[in-house]
C-alpha cells in the first residue's frame, strides 16, 4: 500500500510540473508576436494614408462636378464655390479646406494649399481652374496631386466650350 501511495504522490507532482509553459516557450511567443507587429503596423498606417488621399481626391473631383452641374443648370456660375457645392462646404466644415479670396485651398497632411480651385473668367468663358501648391517633402500631398486628373482642368463652366 505504501508503494502505491508513494507512486501516486510522485505522479501527481509530475503532472503539476508539466502544466506550465517554460520560459523559453514564452520568449519565443513574444518574439514572434513582436516580428508580426513590426511588419503589420506600418502596413496598416500606409493603408490609412492611402484611404485618406483617395477620399480627399474623390471629394475634390465630385465637388468640381457639382460646381460644373450648378453652373450648367443656372447658366451663370458663382465665384463663391461653397455656394455651388455641398461637398466643398463639407470639406470646409471638416477643416480639410479653406475658402478665401475666391480660392478654395484644399489641405492635405501638413500642406495647407496642396490643391487650389478657383473660378477664372475671361470676356467669353468661365472655367474652374486647378493649381497645385508646393508639396515639398509631404508624401501625402504629393500623392493627392498625382491622384487628381489634371487633364480635366480648366473645366468649362460657361462660354464657347459648353455644349448643352
């Protein structure tokens, strides 16, 4: 009986010891998690930046389309861009653009005038013009400037180039 009790006591002690992870196993798991996070976190940040650039480019393009539709439907465009586009008003309300001196300056990252939209007029035509600000080394502003299709500008709002 004594041998069986001693044997069971030894077995219980062995079972208790085998239930825990060793320090080496824990270190390996922590190292693997560190490597995976070092790879994943920069990718997630880049994805967020790409989404921000795409959203701003889409807002600018749709705002320009709204301005052109307003000018076509009314026959006379306004130099007040926010009055012609709800998207432009949204950009201003969110702090992503500023409208001053009849120029809409679109902000991207650290550049306050990454893109500039303005209604320019001559004796016969009115156009929505796009110009680029100085991006410097701001990669997000450069990406926005590269995303916008500059071939659509100047966009005719009134005059000889408008076909109804």
